[in-house]
């Protein structure tokens, strides 16, 4: 197991959302990606992690919001967990090397959190455990922990 500490932080608002094949990097979600990457880099530096995690990791997400279940009330429904997890995973790794993906210009001024930087993980394939939940709350925010973990092996297979 790695000796690196976990990256843990809480941000106000909601996580970036990713649905379908649309990238978060150039969409209206770019501001959420920017905010998440900015905080993740701050915490990564604070714990003394000079680079991203290179091995398997566990991701723990708790989303706090007023409306966690009523999708029909679209003005304050936070989103489905799978959409939020996909947005977070896309945000923690470099943007896909795909010329059709448009990158929002807000990243031009911050190369340290830009789309080429493997900020916390190199590839979301590294994530082997995800624990996620939504909790009803008057204050919208989310807490995220990314920590090194060991690969579990099936002794029968």
C-alpha cells in the first residue's frame, strides 16, 4: 500500500456533472471542473503529494443538497449519483486527447490545473472502489476523499 495520505476536501455547491459523451471541460460544467481542480491541487500540495496517484485508488463522495430525489423539480434537483461521479472522475484526470473536445478558456490562465495535468489520477481506470451517497441538507456542498488502496484478488478465480 502507498504511504501517501488521502486527499480530502469539501466544496460549496455541487460537483461537475457528466452525461452522455459530452465532456465537462468545455461545457457549462467547466466552472465546476475548475473549482474542483483548484481545491484538489491545493489539498494535494498541503498533504505533500507532488504528483498524482499512480496506483489503484478509492473514491468516497458525499453530496449534500436540498433535493436529492425529485428529478421532476429540475430547478433544485442535484442530479443522479452516476452523473456526479462521472463528472468528478473526468475532472480529476487529464482531459481526453481528442481534438473534438473543446476546452473552456478559463483554463488558459491556470496551467497547473489545466486539461493536460493528471491532477489526482492519471486515468479513471485506477478507481477500483467507489462509495457515494446523497444526503438531504439545506446547505449544498460535497465532500470528496481519494485515497490509495490495494487491489483485492479473488482467491477462487
